[in-house]
């Protein structure tokens, strides 16, 4: 996230005395990644951010793997995952490898009795249904349908929903999540050919500063375990901060599609990247304008990656029988392409209103027990003609 941002009050010089008006000092914290060479911010707390009163019993959230090695194309019905009251309990991992966890969730209630931190991974949450506020120790971000929320590892947060009807797609990344390198100059600024720019970001605002002592439960995910730590002060006690490492939002509706005379390959839809996977946004756009163009994608080989498509809204032109919240997995090792009739239907069409999120991983994905429970079991046959 190569953009500078600040909120609240900070001293003129870093790592220097910062006195409270009432006496005493604010406490500085470096919030950084990749040791001391990645993105970082400097936070200034009312209290020491290290005061643990109690460490409660941890519990495992290790995903149960149903299929370790998969070559079967699959369609999973994401909306078949039942809603649950609690945010963490509702998170249902479906696919994973060493680099990433991909899942869906349908929480009915806001996080109000605890705070949460993922100590292992950056999180990218896509809001399919619902709205509300992402509350963090560095500020608040309002979100709504179509928003991506990127939350760096180690960030303490709560989510407050406006209603009980919420659906999200989420992923957890072992590597930091960035905007694609080819969109940025060597200073980090997004270039003119990028399909979005810094103006599109939803940055943290309305810094909350709580001067409260008591018992504050923070649930921390580390090594597929939820550790429960009780702190002596409210975690949102930051009076100011500045830097480059913080959560932000970006609406899929602000992605400006790149089009051409003939069909453009999936990288033109790229929105985020790591060294282990990419995330792309398929948005409403004009089709190709060559007089003999075939708008539908060509068949292509999945040799180096696994392709997962999450369908958000509209009519996805290359697929038959696809609905909201469904996911199709096209595993590496075999080719895939448009369904029978999709290529022919696309010829002569001027535009598409599809909305989807694609995740391409560079290592094979394992499937969990929950994934197999929502698998339709027959998607791999859907390319047979007259089937």
C-alpha cells in the first residue's frame, strides 16, 4: 500500500519525547511488516500496548481437509453456507494452500464483545451483501456492497454491521497484499494506465481514542489457533499515527475496465497481487470492437495456476447456469474455457454487466470438508455438448 496517510496528533520528529498535556508521555509503537523493510506506520498510544492481564485457553480452528490433491473442476454454492451470529464462527474456509486461505462468511451480528487480530496473514474481505463500519486502532472505514477491505496482518479491528443480512468473501494471505507493480512508478504512485488511482481508496478516518482501563478481550489468530488475551486498556487508544501500513477500502465499482479490439486476457482485470496469487475484478464493460471479435474468452490451459471465480452479480457471459455467491474452481493441469454456446452467444454483443472476483493461485489448492458439502458434484461435465 505505497501511499502516505496520517491521523490525529504526532510529534514533529519520530522516536522523540511526546508529552501528554496532563503530564507523562505517549507511547510510540512501530507497526511494520517484513521486519524493518516492509510497509510501516508509527502509532502513539495513551497506554503501553503491551499490558496483558490474562491469557485464556486457546482453541483450534484448523481446517479439515477433504481433498489434498484435486484436478476436478468444481462449482460451489457459496450462499448455501449457513449464517451464524458470530463473525469469527461464521468464517468458513473452503480452499487453501501454504500461501492462502479462501472462504466465505455470513455473520448476523457485529463484533462487540471482543477485538480481533490476524497475526499470520493479511486479510482481503469482499463485501457481497451488507454495509457497516470497519473499526480499527488507526481509524474507521465505512463499507458497503462491492467494497474490498484490505486489512494488514497484526491490525486490531472490529466490524460493525448495519443489519443481519451479510455475505462476504474473504482471503488470508501469508504474503503482503499490494497493488500490481506494473500499475506503479518507482516512487509507488499509481500510473495513468492503472484501472484505478489513489483517489478511489477509502482511507481510515475518524480516529477513535479510548482512555479506558478494564478487561479487553483480543482474539488473535496464529497458526490456525485462536489465542485469547485480556488486555488492561482499550486497544483503540491511539492519539495519532502516520505511515504507509494501514487498512483501506476500494470499491469494485471504481475499477475502470481495460478493453481492446479483441478479447483481453485476465491480467487486465488484476486488482491486487502477492508473490503467490493475484486477485482480479470482472466489471461491467464494453466488449471488443474488432468487426469479427469473439468477446467470450478463448480456451486456455491452466498449467501454472488454479483459477477460482466468485460470482457477485449480473450475467457471466462465459458460463451457463451461474448464480450469485457461486464459485467455480478450474484447477491447474487441465484446460478450461467457455461453456457450450457461450462463444456463439457472445458474438455481436456490445457489453456485459457481469461482476465477479477472480483469485488465481500459483500453487494447488486443497479443499475442505465444508467446500465439498456445497460442491454441486457435476460441474466437471458442464462442457459436454448437449449434456
